[in-house]
């Protein structure tokens, strides 16, 4: 019986274990990551061993290729031995093999030799003999191994690589197929979270509040919106990389392109670089104050991604602040001073929505029997009552601020019929109350802004608010 030999990265698992390990070290031990980075230039195998020691990755958090696992189990059912041969570190490979439970042996990098390409081919020939084993791999680095195999099994290979393998090997099998360019574009769009760009419409709030939506002011607001959206997408990508294991343990976030293994993790840095480059280009046409606001947003978001998202209360304060920064950024882009009333209203409303986001996550987690603490967050089931109280009090404070503004003298200079603005208060009170009720029942999308854009009742509520504003203006 000829043995079946499987590669690990990109074959048995859909991602690269070294990249995943490095991301976890970067996220949880940034100083240690910086100290280990020079080792990558000295010895690839040594670098892998040090990274694996710094963060012993849990094999249960990896995303496995079901088609390859079926292939391995079929081989076992036929009485054939199955081996794992990988350039990953031996310790990590052993844990994966123990987790899967069907490998008869594991060959991996040992801290001195990087078991990849020619080194792997030579090792397997010495172990089994030339053309005495079948090998499943996914990359050009596997070509030397395929040439020595009895049967080359190509996993999710692009057409160019598959043609190369067919020209070099006599017996070639395909497992899976690469995604089309259209599918990849859709996956990238999902990873960029284009639907989240709706949040950046807040940049237009100072323009609309000051009744100056026209000409150069509107152009600057649009440029600010584009720059902020591109920058925000780069942050979403970075956050997805940092939060991989937590996303995979989540009932819905596990379907995100990087968490699910649908997109190559190494694509993310290139996308981030392109997005930040385009952001910098747009900022050349905007006031320096906008650049400072965007820089502040980026720093705050990095703080959230790496540290504060796991700290109770601090996380929701920062989330509310990130919404509010968008309003100040709109003012900076258009040189419009943000009203204290708008600032106070935004502070309470966005704090409410940030708490609702955590309330929803925790409610779904508790009802799903997830355990004693929400992974990657600072909240436990006993915090539910407090979160409900925080969200409700902050939301109704936003209604109070709105009522005080409508009753103030500033509205007389901006609206012909300011009394019509009173209609906004019951409309907002209804919407906040409904959001709180749905969140308490675990029936709302985790992101309240996305929920509002998709929910028919919310859209109708927004339309009623717009009618009230138009009636007050005309």
C-alpha cells in the first residue's frame, strides 16, 4: 500500500499556520514579536520554532479543508498509512496531528532544517523511495515533491500551477478548485466591509446641521467621506487579522473571509497598504485638521483592536468615541465648527449604540450556552442587567439633549418653523426603545448601524424624522 502524504498549510488547513502564529504573537505580545522578527532573516526554521514557542496555537481554532480530510479518511479506510509532511514547526504539526487523530507519522521543520520544497522531496524519497508515495500539496514549493511522488494531488490550484504540474508529473489528481476572479472580488469587498461605510455618512452631519450643503463645502465633505471609508476598511482588515481565533469561535463572525479561510491571510497586508496609500492621496486635498482627526481615529482604533476591546466599559467608550470622531472629521474637512449640542447628542446616542452592540453579543452568547465569559471581550453573563441599564439611560439622555436643543434659541436662526422639530423626540424615543427591546431578545444585528440600514421600521422612522426636519426648514 502506497502511503498518502499531506502538506499542512494551504492543504490540510486552509490558512498559513506561521502567519496565524505571528499574528497572535503580534496581537498579544508585541514586544516579543519585535524581538523575534530578526530571527526570520537568520533561519526560517529557527524563526518558526521561536514563534511556535511564543504562541502554541490551538489546532481546534484552525480552519480545515474538508475535501482533504475526506481524502485522508478514505485512504485510512483502504488500509493505507497517512502522513503529515510540513514546513511548519514540529511542535505545531504534532498538535494538529493529535487533534485530527488519523496520521501515522508527522514530518516537520525541526528548528534547523526547513522541511520545504527540495528538502521535503529529499526527505520523503529517503523515507519511502522515489515514486513510492502520493503527495497532496497546493503551492509551487511543492513541485519538487510532486515530481518524486507516484501521484501528485493538487489542492485548490490555479490553472497555471495545475498546468505546470501536469507537464512535470505523469499521474495528477485535483482536489477542489480555486475561486474565480469574480468570487475573489466579492470576498475582498466583504472583507473591506463596504456596508460599514454607511457609518461615515456622519461626516456630513456638521454640513447638514449648519445648512451649508453646497459647492466646495460639499466636495470637501465627499472627499473626507472617501478618505475615512478607505482608512476604516484598512482598520477592519487589521482587526480581522488580530481577532481570528475569537471570530472563529463566534456563531456569525466565523464566516468572515479571513476567519473562514476563504481569503489568503497574506493578501491582507497588501490591501491595507493600498487603502492607506489612497487615503493619503485624498488627504492632500483636505485641510491639515482633517488629517489629524483621521490619525486620531486610526490610533484609537488600533488601541481598540489590540487592547481595549477586551476591557469592559473602556471598549464601549472608545466605540462611541470612534463614531463621534467621524462628526469632528466632517467638521475638519469642511472647516465647520461642530455645535456643542451635536457633540452632546452624539456622545449619548453613540454610547447607547456601543453598549447595545455588546448587549446583543452577550445575549446571543448566553442563550447559546457559550460559557462563563464572552471570548475576546470583558463581559460575563452577570453583566447583562447592567448593560441594559447603561444602554437605556444613555439612549434616553440623547432624547433629552435633543429636546433641550429644540427648545433653545439656536434653532430660530436655522429653521423657519422650529416647533416641527419636536416630532423628532418621540420618533427617536420610539427607535431607541425598539432597539433596546430587540437587543434584549437577541433579535438584532450585532451592529446597530447596519441593523438600522436594513430594518424597514428603522428606515420608516428615519423617513419620519426627515419629514419633520424638512417641515421645520421650509
